[in-house]
C-alpha cells in the first residue's frame, strides 16, 4: 500500500505540475500583450527630453577710450576692450547689431569713469562685465527689440571680455 500511495502522490504531483505550467502559459499569453500595450502608451505620453539650445555670441569689438591713470589726473592712458555677449535668442543677435551704436556709446561712458589703475583690479573688471551685460539687456528692452521680454528673461545671459589692452 505504501508503494501505491507513493505512485499516487507522484501522479498527483505530475498532473499538478502540468496544470500549473499550462495555466502559467495561458496567463502569459493573455497578459503579455496588455502589459506591452500599457508600456507603449506610457512611453508615448512621456515628454521627450528638451533639445539643448545652442549658445549664440554677439561681438562688440574695438571700444577704445582715453582714461586717466589715476583719479583726478588728465587722460593720458587708453583702454582697448573687445566684448562678447552670450544668448540663446537668435532675434537678440539681430537686434543687438541694430542697436550696437547705442550699446557701444553707453559702454564708452562707463569706461570713461574708470582709471587704468582701477582696471588692473579683478573686482573692478567683474563689475564692468556685469554693468556691460546690464547695459546691453536694458538697451534691447527699452527699444522693445527682444522676444525674451515676453517671458520675463533677459536677452543676453552673460558677457565676456575677450580682449583688454591698457596703455599708460
């Protein structure tokens, strides 16, 4: 009888295993297309990563200004400065070119208040860079020539001194 019970138990286990295998196969066949469709739908609704915008540069070359070497001295020195302004807005480049004489005049006025000794200081140069950036942005905004004003951002994001010659 023990032999019969062992064979019976093996038969029950074999039939049970086959039934579980068949049930698992049927469940996979039925559920797999639904899971694939759900993943595809989720992927379709996920927004694509934003494409990085290229940085564009606008040049302001050859600003030459007579400056005094020290405060309250005659202007016997000069500074020759070239700058570039960075933007992501292509319209800002065209508008910068149109308004360049105004921007250049305001930067010349800014530089005329400097001394050659003062321009040797990195802190002063940093303030001049931020002031020049502010001048360029303000001139474009005041003349309504920027598409960035609509969304509240400045047309130019950075300014760089690309050449600085101080002659005493």
